[in-house]
C-alpha cells in the first residue's frame, strides 16, 4: 500500500468517525446543559464552593465568575510551581523560575498549554497531575461553558439570565470531559502509552550508557490534552515521542480526540436554538475550512519543489517515519485549526508554504472546528458579522436566529475579532524591533520572521504549538507571551458574554421575505468567504514578509 493511499484511508476514516459521532455526542451534550437534575457528586461540589445551582446569572455576573475562577487558578498554579521543590513527587527537581512559572500558569489556565520548557526536566509528578492536568480539564470546561452561554443568548427571549457558570463548569467536567478521558486513556494504554507511578525507566543510549527517563501517568494527560484541545505534554517532543504517541493508530485516536467535541458542539447549538439545520450550517462551514486546510497542507508537503524532497517523494525533514507526511500533515492541520497545540512533527521543518498554512489556520481564529467551546462561539461571532455584511448588501437590518444584529452587537463582534490580530501584530513588531529579542531567532530573514510571527499567533490565539527555531524561554518572551495568552483568552470571552446578554434581552423578530436564510449552502459559502477575507485583509502583509517571501524565493 502506498503512503498516499494510506493517507487517504487515514483521513477518510477520520471523517467517517466524526460524522458518526456528531449527532449522538451533540445530543448528549444538549441533554447535559439543558437538564435540571444534579448528580450527587455535583451537589457535593456545589456545597463545597457555596453555590446555589438553580440560581441563574446575568452576563456580567457570569463573566465575573469566569474571570474570578481563572484568576484564582493562575495564582494557585503559579504558587504550585514556585513551591515544587518542597512538594511530594518532585523527582528532585528545583522550584520553577518565576518567569517560567508565570508563563506556564497563564498558559494552562487559558487552555493554551504553551510550554517554554522541557516537561520531563522541569516539572515533577505532583505539579504535572494536580496542577497542569487539572487545568487541562477545567480550562476546556470554561470554553464549553462560555459557548453554551452564547447559545442561550440566541435561544432565550426577554431575559437577563444566561445560566449558571459554576453549574456549566462542573457539568462539562464531570459529565463530558472526565468520562471520555477515562475511556480514551485506557485505549492509549492499550496502544503502548505509559500509565504508571514507578518513577524511572532506563533505556540504552547510542553511546552505550544509560539515560533516565521519568515515567508517570502519561496516557491520562495525553488523552485529556487532545480531548480538551490542550497542547501540553510530559515530554518536550510532545506527540512525536513514542511514550506519548506510540503508533499510527494511536496517532489517529489523538487526532480524533482533538476534533470530536468541537465538531459535535454545533449539533448541541442546533438543538438548543430549536433548529438543527442551523447546527448543520455551522458544522458545514467548519468542515469546508478544515478539509481545505488538510488537503492543501498535505499537498504542499508531498509535492514541494526541491531536489531532496522530490527524490524521497515528500518533505520528510522533521517528521516521524512511523507517521509519514499524510498523517503528520493531518495532525498539524488539526492541532492548529483547534486550540490544541500538540504536535507530532516539527513545524519549523515544514516547507515554507506548508508552515504558512499552520499559521493561517490559527489566524482564522481557530474556528474550523476550533477549541472546545471556543471554536463554536468564534464561529457564531463570524456568523453575526456575515449577516451584518449581508444586511448592508441588501439595505436592511440584519437578523440572525430571530435576533436583530444592531450597533451594539456588531461592535462587540468586531472587538472580538480584532483582539487577537492586535496582539499578534503588535507583539511581533515589538519583538522584531528589539535587537535583544531578535537575537533569540536561530534563523534570519523571512524564516526568522515566521518563527516570531508563529509564536505570537500561537500564544494570542491560545493554541500552544511552536514553530520552534526561536528561544522563547527568556524573561521578556515569557512575560509578553503570557500577557498575549491572557488578553487573547479573556477579552474575547467578555465580549462574547456581553453579546450573549444583549441577544438574550431581545424580543424575537418574526421572519419575513427579506430575512436571510442562515441554514442554506449560500450562507455557508458566505461565512467561509467572510472568514477568509477578514484574515487576508488583516494578516496578508505579515505573511508576505515571512512564509510567502520564503516560499517564492
């Protein structure tokens, strides 16, 4: 079997699995967030944190709860790292330096999981499990909660209430993420991933000596990092390490885990607004963008010009031979189209244009299908912008799902969209304008710019993957990238919740002959077009100076 045909089977089976799980998983999440019964374990949690689960919140209260929970999480995780040398299971490792602890705390709480350090030589077992792995769950659950709040904004009429953040957070963790992660961890253990507490494994080095490699509960962290669209891992090589990703079929499982929840959430959206066709339209937009990205990225890596790539049949530098180009290209597209950040190949070694596609995926706002929850609310914001543009074209007030899209809604949607481009471009400009920070680049010219641009794009979009080839473990980069992660996560969340509150307070607008149908292929095409055009207008100059210039040179 040729590698190309194997790649087609790999992608085709992945699409089939996502199609088969879209409806049952989406319907299950609909029942989770619309049900009125609280599980016994959930009631215990509510009593411990002093929450009345049946009391609902206005958007401003919901937003304050999100911000307060996240702020406390950052402080706790920062302290946990700084005190690591005094904790159990520290493996003899020292306390994490302050700038790395700040960057890591913000990274995992914002669901970015950017790692400016080598996990196996920096973090002990307790910090990995009780600190980082816990945030892998709850940061993903925060994204789901915010998405559900926005959907309630569309679904509800004449109300100030968007639900209860604490209930949404607990249900998302207990009923969705934990059960699937438990099953997924067992599958990965069967595939050869480590799940032990024995401490140390010894393997022979090429020099004939021995090298100590810490073990630990890798399988659990691996499945939740993929399922929750997190990028952090025990090992610096991430999902290219055989302890984190052993075989081609575990690679398939991890990609499936990355995509399954974001692709199922549009079904939940359709059920909650009372029109499943709306959910199908949203998932169709996600699917078109995702399939295009995978096809273009894989094609660029297979058919790249150059003597060596043509001789071996593809650009294999930086890719694991056990995965090959098609599987590596699919993983790279999946991880950058979502806010995952896990990698099974070296993105810095991708061809110039292939590497550009990974950046474009993040610049789209990670909406195809995007992070868990974050992809859905990002896509709904783009849908709001699309109906506004369509309204301008026909000269009438735009409407979406029976809600008028007025000045307030458009301003909030615009601020949501503009937040990450400002962070990316300003951050890149500051880094390139400073001789000290330029010294961190291992490459000069367009490729060096691409490394910096990728770093700020990844951090600001809460992705977490790295182009590498740049030393970001410095006080300046750790501080500034941490700020980009924080602002890139929480400013959009505030704008989304404010938009949800504005929509929930409206009375329904009856459909008329001039209402734009938002469930038809025309609307799907319009949203795809608006998404691509907005990204092109915003980032094309920076891309032209970086990967495009390198690709045509």
